[in-house]
C-alpha cells in the first residue's frame, strides 16, 4: 500500500513540476515551439535524476567501504 501511495504521490509531483517548468520556459522563450520546450525540460529533469542517482550510489559505496575495511589499521 505504501509503494502505491508513494508512486502516485511521486507521479503527481513530477507531472506538476514538468507542467510548471514548461510554463515558465514558455514565458521566457515564447517563440520556441511547445514540443521543444517540453523536450528541454524532460532532458534537464533526466539529467538531474541521473546526477542524484550517481551521488546516492557513491555515498552508499563509501559507507560500504568504511564497513569493509573497519578492521584494517592505517
């Protein structure tokens, strides 16, 4: 039940965020077609998600490395 609720919440937030950013982008660049502004926003959000996942993975690896070498003296 939590997964479904979290998924629905995340989906709603993502849709509203994309819509808001597209509207903002349209105001800044009114001559750009809608599909181009939508593509730019989706690309930017995808890049942000990739960077966030890389940071999360790196932090997880750092924590595992500390536990792995806990018994080794410097």
